[in-house]
C-alpha cells in the first residue's frame, strides 16, 4: 500500500492510511464531536484527535480507542466511496458490456492508473471485428471503478466523439473538447473505423496529442491492423499512439457469429 498516491491535503495532515489499513483517498475528516458523543471519548482524547487531524501530531500520539475511531471513520468513508464508484459505473456501462469482468492485467492497469497515472501507458486494444475489444475496454473501466478512486472516466465511440465536437451554433465545442481531453481515464472506441476527413483527423490529433503531452492514461480500440494504423490514422496520430500505448491484441473469430448460431 505504501506506493499508493496520497492526496496532498492528506499528506499535509499526515493521515497514515497504511498504518490505519485504509485505502488512501480524499475523504472528509471525521467529526471529533462524535468521538465524545457516541464513543464515550474523553476531552483529552478529543484534543489529541484534533491535533492529529490538524497534522500537528502523528498516529503514535493517539490512544487505541482514538485510533479505532479514526480507522473506523476512514474505513466507512472508503466503503461508501467504493460503492458510489461502482454504482456510477453500473449506471453508465452499456447493457451489452455490463457483464464484462476485469482479468488480472486489467486490474493491475487500473491500480497503476490510481497510484501513478503519469507513468501508466494507455492501452490500445486491437483485433478484428467482434473479437471483444469493446468488451475488454469496459472490463478495464470496471476495474478502474473497483479501485474506489475518484478518478473520473468517460467513454465515447470515435463517431460519437466527432458528433459531440462538431462546431454547432450555440455550443462551445472548445469547452467540450477540453472537458473530454482532460478526463482522468478516457476510452475512445473504434479509432479509424471510418475514413478520416481533414477535420476528424485534426480533432483526433488534438485529442491524442493532448493526452500524450499530459501523460494521461486511456484506452483506445481499433480494428485497423497495427501495420495499417499509419495509413488509417495518419503518421502523427499513429506515432503518438505507438509510443504512449501498450498494445493488447485480441485474436479469434467474430464472437457475434458464434452467438447467432
Ligand atoms: N470475453 C468475453 N466473454 C463473453 N462475451 C464476450 C467477450 N468478449 C466479447 N464478448 C461478446 O462478444 C460480442 C462482440 O464483442 P465486442 O462488441 O466487444 O467486439 P469488438 O471487437 O468491439 O467488435 P467491433 O470491432 O465490431 O467493435 C459482444 O456481444 C460481447 O458482449
Ligand atoms: Mg467494438
């Protein structure tokens, strides 16, 4: 747990999540009056808790009952946050991919995204039509949700992305671009599915380049064979994707054919 990312505000407060056995996160601090009211805690204990929560002392200065109070508060907060993340995921995942469950690679990737987003390479999931790329990508997003972290995620098919970003009167497409480009974990499905126009190539380039420059992790899928990626997406996009992504190749037959049988 020691490699977990700890929010700066909590670092200042020296909340020792590892010693408490709690997943680090951005949680509301406990209300110390509850310690006195509900736990029969002493006033001196409350003072000690205040000092600890203000970052003036460390965990060793607290009595066992005070440590239990802090631990229980953060355990409850972590459990609540995890539940919210999963509920949010369940409400957003397309029904068809709701059963997708992460494998060990997806789970490890999600953990890495939480602990060190800048050094986590994005995933480029490739393979022919129907081999399960979108399914795989949603399993990875589920793994991100299951970390219980507050990392935001968003998913778009490339086609939907272009529809969202197309300039339209009365809509600030630049603001939309910035929101999408700034998402903690961005999933873009079906890159290169349609022939790029000058405009779609420019938008794709700006988006990929933004993610590339900011070292933000994401998941991309494409059924363009890797050797044809340059032709399909253009040199600048393909080159960046190659550097920033770990490639996952799905093989096999079109699963949809098997289902139709
Ligand atoms: N590992 C899996 N276990 C069970 N079902 C799966 C799995 N992978 C994919 N499927 C199912 O197979 C079908 C095709 O999967 P998916 O839509 O992910 O393919 P795809 O590679 O994204 O296809 P396309 O290139 O057309 O976008 C879906 O119904 C999906 O739910
Ligand atoms: Mg797909």
